[in-house]
C-alpha cells in the first residue's frame, strides 16, 4: 500500500504562489518558484526563505541523555567547540552523524544542547523515526527519554547577507537577540512553556528557537516555531525583506547552494559506506594528530579498519555544464581508467572563473564587470585519494566533462562572519 505524501504547514502557500512541486523525502515540497538562478543569487546578494518543516527533530532528555548521544553520535560532545575543542555548552549546537556498526551513515544531524539533560536533534526528511529508533535501541539502561517530534514543529530558514536586517524587523528585541550569537549557536525555544522561550520572541509574542545555522554556506538562521504560526511569519518576512530582494526559495536552489558550499546531502554524498575519508573531518572526533579518535562510538571500529577504502572529494568544473550523477556515472583518470562514481553534480550559479581563479558574485575583490555564468560542482567517490588541482573526467551516457579536484568551491561565503559584520 502506497504511503500518502505528507504536506508541510506552508504547502498551500507554495501552491497558491506557483511553486513547482515534487516529492522529496515523502513530502510535497517546492523545487522552485519562477527561477532557480534568481533564488540562488538572492541568497548570495540579499536573502532567501526556505520551507524546511520536512526536517524533523528528536528530543533526547534525562540524566543519561548526554551519554546516549556520546555513544551514538560521531562528534565528541566533550571536545567539539572551536580550535581548542572544548565541550558543547547550552546554547550551542554541533554537526555530526549517526552510524551503524558497519560505519555506514544512518543520517547526519545537528545536536542542539538546550539545557541540562535536554537536547534537540535535527535530522533529515523522513528520518525522525529511524534516528529515534536507533537511539532507543542503544539506550542500554541509560536514564533517557527519546521523543520523535516529526510533523509537530514548524521550521523555516532565512539565509543571506540581509537575513539579520530583515529578521530584526519582526523580532521583539533584535538587539538583545543578536548580541553574542556566533555561528552554530541558538537562542530561545519554540515551546511557550519552556523557561528558554522568553529569550527570543517575535513582536507579536510568538516564541521561536532561533539558530545561526543553515544549509547554504551563507549567513542566516534556522527558525523553529509552532506549525500554526509559520505561515504568518513566512509572509511577514517576505514583506519585511522586499526592499532587500528577498525571495522564497525551493529545494533546487538549496541543492545548488549547498554543493557550492561543500556540504553533503545525506543518503547521496554520505550513505551505505564508511563515514570517513571525506571533506567533513570536523564531524568525527579525531585526535589532534588525526591518528585516532578521542572517544568510542557506534561504528568506530569499522572506520578504523574499513573493508573497502574509498575517498569522497569535491570538484569544480570549467563552466556550467554538468552530468547526471549517481548510478551510471563514471570518474575517469588520465589513463582512461574508471576510478569511481559521481555522487553530486550541481551548478553553483553565483560563481565563475577569471584568470584561473574562482570568484563569487559576492566576492569583494571580484574583477570589474564580473558576471558569473556558473560552474558545475559536487562530489565524487573514488578508489584512491586525488590531489587538489588534479583533473579528472566525469561522464554519464550523454557527455564527458573535465573537472578539477578542489578543497573548496564558492569563495567568500558569509556563514561564519560575525554578527556585527552582518547587521
């Protein structure tokens, strides 16, 4: 029997405003509205809003909550903050993954440390039940409660350099909210009954949990609130940001933005293979010398002794041409040998090459008259480690193009800039 497709609280708005809709993770989601390119560029130059209510949260509470997450999560909650690797503290969040015993990815996630013995874990569409079940399976007598919050929260993101300026127009006390809010921090709570709720309220009194995170590589926020309040906030932000060029954005722009920011798509760039030898080492609890791990966790033994050695690496093309990634794609070396497959191939429409260097439309030192045409970019999974700067061909049944292995793609991203720089 087919599972009925789900709808977010903003579904009617998307359809009323001409969104091109499709099934994503079991949800009827907007792919784009009028133009993927315009939505992509809006996030680099102004702001975009994204419906992300398809992403569920899992609440983990109780005296054993921290120990349970330490056991199941790849990152080390006791040594994950900043260059000095200090412990996670209330008001901060951290990225990592949940693995099985083979070291394969169940899902990647962000853990929010709300207060003592209380955490919120945000996962990908359709994965609330799977991650909650995984945590319950490994309770092992720990005193912790795991609650799947799927479809019980509204969530939206506002991303782009104008995000704080626009959001501040609908907050009750923007100056207090934005003070002391670094990257991967959060304030407030979506539940009015929580003592944390008063930290962030809209000017109409609605409590929100406001997080300085996102999935674009650009400055911005994720907003968690009651589902019946999200449409009102969505429409208010679009009105408040009209002079700043704000646009509603669909999943297509989200995909092209995250690819240019070298961010993985779960179950595509990370999945049924060991979660190691990839561009996201910060998600693993490596020791300072990268020779081992600082803690034990599910999947550790498999990562230390993988049965198949492969490498996930980022690439950038010469122009906007791309291929179809996934099954049937090939990575071909200079000798014509197939050495892997293409996981993601998207087009970052805000970048281009000039004199051998990649510039963004937002680069402060971009050449005079620079107008980006876009570059294909993404990830390959290959059977050997390729050097940065090395060229390979990627191919599908229609074409073959030459790309370069890179450490980064879109320059001058704003996600990590200070709040003072962005207000």
